[in-house]
C-alpha cells in the first residue's frame, strides 16, 4: 500500500489519540484556553516567555513589524546566551547537575560515568553545568586571545561530543557568530561554507569514531584549510588520540590552550538582534543559504517551545537524538535544554553500533523520559523488529517526539505501540532551519493527535494554506504559509539580503512567509504536511538541493549534463535518483565513481541511490529540464503531459534505459 492510500485509510477511520488522562493531569499546559490567550495578544505571550530569560538590559519594545519582512524583536534588550545557558544555573546552586549524560560510540557495557573530564576520556561522562561553565569560559578566552570577538564568524566542525556544545557556547559568550557544519559533510562543503561566511577561526577535532575506528576530520580538511586565507586560527580537539598535522601559528590544541587560559570570561552584553549563529541549508539553487538567527528572539522561541511541546519537568531525562550539525541539534540539544536547565542524553554513535538495540539500552540505563527523533530512524527500528525494544525496560518513557519529515501513520503507530508502550503521547513537530524552533505541533497535555498530522500551530503561531492566488484554503491542500511574525524567525540570509526577501517573502506579499512545503488542512483545522514543493529533497530528514547535487555531478570530467530528482523511499522518506548525460570522452560505466565524486563534493548523504546514464534529458523548448517527467518514469507512473517537450521521443529512450536497469 502506498503511503498516501494508507494515510487516506487512517483519515477515513479517524483514528485519534487524546492525551492520556494521567499525562494531561500533570501537564503544564492542559487548558486549551492557552491558544486563545496567545492569539489575542501574541506580543505579550512571547514577552512573558522572554521574561523567563536573564536580561542584562530590559527591552523597550517587543516587536517592530512596521517594515516587513524585517522584524525586530525585543529592541533595546541586551542578554548573553551562554550566561542564560550556564551562569544562571550555576548561580542557583546547580553546578553539579548533569547537563548531558554523554556516551561514547564505543562505551563498554560496564563503563561507569565519570565526572569532570572531557570526551577525549571516552566511555561514559556526566557533563555537569559547572564543567560546561568552566570549559566555555576557557575556550572563550582562547578565542578572544586569538583576536576573535563580536561579529566574527567561527566555524565548528565536530563530532557529537559535549565539546561541540562548549564550542557553540564559547562563541556566544564573546559575541562571535558560529557556523556549524555537520561532521558528515565533505571538506569541499566545509570550505565553501567557511569561505562564504569569511570565518576567522574553526573549531574541529582530530577524528570522529565510526564503528570503533577513528575517521580523520582534521587531516581530511587540511587541503581545504590551505585555501582559506581568512582562517587565522584552528582549534583542534583531540577526540581519538590521533596525531593530525598541525600548522604552526594557525593550529592550536584544545587541551593545552584551555589549560593555559584564564578560567573566567565575562559574557558580552549582546543586543537582542545581534546575530547568534549562521547555519547553511539547501535551497533551490546550487548555492546553500546561510540562515541568520539572532539572539533574544531565537532563545525565547527555542526555550518556550521546548517547555510547551515537551512538557519539560525538572526530573526529566530528555534525549533529542539529532546531530548538533543540524538546526534540531542547535535548538533542542544545545540552546533550549541548557537554557531550561534540563538533563539530556548525548550519544556519539549510530543506532546500530555495536548492536541494533543500542538506543534501548541507553533509554533503560538512564531512565530516559522524553525521546525526540526522526521518522527515518523509526522506520529502521521497525525493520529491525520489535523484539529489540521489547527486550529492554522502556517504562521510563513518557513522551515521544518526531521531526524532520512527514511521519507515515504506520511508523507513528509502531512508535506509539512498541516504543511508547501505548501510553506516551507523540508530538510530531513541524518546523525548519529558517523558523529556528517548532511551529506546528501538538501540545501533549491538550491536543488529540492523528497519526501523520503535526496538528495545529503552537499558541502564538499563525499558519495557513494558500492557493496559487494567495487565497486561504480553510479545508484542503495547497501551499503552507506563516502569517504572523514569530521570535525565532530567520532575519536574513548571510550576505544575501535580497535572496532572503525573494525566496520567502515575495510570492504572497512581504508579511507572509512562504514555507516551501505543500500541506493539507482537514475539517478539524489540522495540518498534514505533504513535503517540499521546491527543488529540495529530504533524505532521512536531511535537506539536500537537487541543483547542488547536479552541479557536483557535472563537475566530474565525464559528465556533460545531469538532472536529479527525489522519489519516495520506504526507509529514507525520499531517495536521490540522478540522470546523467556523459560527454564524448567518457568511457565505461562510471556510476560508482560518480557516487563517490558526489560524496567528495558534498558529503556521503548526498550520494544518489541510483544513477541512470542516458543520451538525452526531457527538456522544454526553452531548454528547461522537466524533472516531473523523470519522476514519473522513476516511479513507474503513467507519463504526464509531454507535449511541451522539445523532443518527445527522448522519453521512450529514457524509459527503456530505466527498465533495462530494473531488470538487471
Ligand atoms: O519539509 C519540511 C520537513 O523538513 C523541512 C525543513 O528541513 P530542515 O530545515 O532541514 O529542518 C529539519 C528539522 C526541523 C520542512 O520544510 N519537515 C520538518 N519537520 C517535519 C517536516 N515535514 C513533515 N512533518 C514534520 N514534522
């Protein structure tokens, strides 16, 4: 059964899940009046949340939206993010509270947690707020001594270790803007992101563990660093004990420099609208977009949504199993949990190492109460079988979350039953890198959920479905838009202010944010996100641009032209399929080589699942590639309208080639 028809069946059966009474009775938000209250006065709603933060100077106005799409939140207010995440908890006597229970990928079952050491010690570590506080200040001083200060960009290219959080917090302490690049990206991608953000410093590691083996990071990017003249400092954390090359004058070791640094670093008083971080994400062109988030609004949005959506309680053991390299890691592993004083799990490895029950072992060991992950991982667990979670005590869990792509009802129901034991509400959270934090999601103590629907916009958030003319569709499908400013909204694209306006705020006027997703609204006003409508592919919750992959393919000397599409995939949500036209000099079948070429240019996650070598591509008379037709072929669907093609016969040839491959 295809995902859609399954969804339709569920819609027809109207299977719904009200909050379990016991959960609702203890939830911080249990009265639906909160929606009306927030809607009646969104500014005071967000201001109330902002008041929970520590401000150095109070703000003068909550929101200025007189010049959309340029919003100013908490104008005049000053704060420091690291002080909100660390200092205030330490000052309140919570220095010894665990911020992260960190597990090395290769931790042995018998390893006992150790306090007061870094992840270079391996094993299991209890990372306390006090430890983070000290490490952050030391690293902040190291950066300051190297001339990094307010407004400078610092790259971060790290494994999943607590030191990655320290690196981010140290930047915020001195007002530097971090630019984290996912550790799985290639040296080329890192270079591109460092170059276009003019990063002055980079914080990285010698290597990262992959299935027990160190995979070099620093030596892999050495060549790229040589091409970055603006890069004055590279701080190298020694995670795996390998000895990467170190360039005198530029590269410094983490441990030695932190030891030598002053342990006290006063936090910079940042303006609410000062940039906090840049995060590059894929758009509909080959060039990634540098999303800019600012300080006061972002932290308000992240902390508020973290408390609302996860019903956070002081004794929760919270696990957001994302990577720090993505926005989910920024908002819901680092900033919101730390600012909210939570105790989290941070796990370095993959769900199937050394065995496929590793996650359930972790849940049982630490008594995890909240688990937040992606549908693609849930589908892997489904494939591996329910016996694995069943062999562990998962009764500590009380709430489950999903993010990154639409969750198919089958996976939702499996998650609910086999992980949540039928008793945990599921929060399916819709948001994006650009929104900074969760936008559409159930409130677990209030919302009756429907498997596959992210339900309703959070209190204070306003979303709608528009048709092509910008008219609202109350019930039915169309384009998802956000119709009111929110504090975590991206403020611009780094060095590309016009692109920010034209991509998100032009189609329906300057006050309506174009999401780039298609969605449907049902008779109860629930939103069902269908997927991207731009040239973006979502593979296992990773956002990739078709244009970026195409440009990587044509950079291979054998390839003249390329077209990339995303097709539905049972496990990864979408899969990348490429059609390439070799040039005259090309020899033999180079599919494997091409896949490796894409991995080198972008990263392994962008490797096409399948590459079809063809003689031509379907193009309109003006030369535009009709990817829609390629999608139809790859899906084995009846071909759509081919009348606008310059050469309609090309479709038959491609179909034959695809069919040939299917048979082999
Ligand atoms: O298409 C939507 C999908 O992921 C896109 C955003 O990707 P990214 O910026 O990488 O952020 C991912 C983590 C927030 C969205 O435009 N998406 C994200 N969450 C959901 C989703 N689609 C459906 N349901 C979700 N819960």
